[in-house]
């Protein structure tokens, strides 16, 4: 069953989130996506994505073979058949807007999925919920002055759920502009020059 929780938080909240994780699941184990050795979860500021499981879930980790376009093969994590909780950390981008973090699981292990649901309930208690946007925001974020990246827009939110769009973030393509070439306009086949 798939479960997801998006939230906005500060760097100071990362310790609170890690403590709630450990309190609820016990010691968490970080599971690498290409198969490698398992490590204990340690939240570090420079890391943005974790794939976590608990001691019981360690027994339910599955890998599948993936063939890359250059025909290399690797064993990668099968998140559906594993007891995995994906944790993307929230952060503040260089322009000053908060970018959301996310907890996500899509495991078919019902026991682990139920455990994640109970964790979400505990985690929601440390956040402010803005019902119109369906957002969870840290109590450490000053809503009066903070900016949030929300659906490719930088917005200012208020506790009553109103939002003010500050900037639309346009996606730009890295593709070169296509140029339509019309040969007769280029004078390439001028018969007078060939004679």
C-alpha cells in the first residue's frame, strides 16, 4: 500500500524527525539502492535522500536486476517488495524559499505499512496543518515571513490558508531551439552560380 507525507521543515527539525523515527521504529537501517552493505541511519546535513527500514524490515529487503542502456547490470532495490520508507529531507534553497520534504512507502508488507501510518500520525503532531493546501509546516517556520516552493511557484502562506504568489518558476528546456531551414531562401541552388 502506498503512503506519503509531504512537509516543510528547518534544519533544526531534522533532529526532531530523526528522534521520532528512532522512537517509533527503533534503530533505523539505511538501505542502499544499488545493492551494497547496510548501514545504521545517521542524519547528516549534506544528505538529501534516505531509504530506511527497521530491524524487522531488514528481513524483507528485495533486489531486482536492472540492465542499463550500456548493457551493464546491477541489483537495485525493489521498493514494492521491500519494507522501505523513503525519506527526502526538507530544506531551504539559496533563494530563501523552503522546499518540501517527503516520507513515502509503497511496500506490499501490510505490517510495515501499518507501522508507517502510525509514524505519520506521530509526526503530524509536531507540524502545523494548513487544510486548504493540505500541507504540514514546521512550528519553527515563521509563516509571516517565510516563502515556500509549491507547485513551481514561490508563495507566501498564512495560517488561515490564504496564499500569495510571489514568483512563478518557469521550467526551461535545455533543448536547442529548432531552426527550420528553407533551402530556396538560402540560395544554395542558384543555377546561375553553377554555370
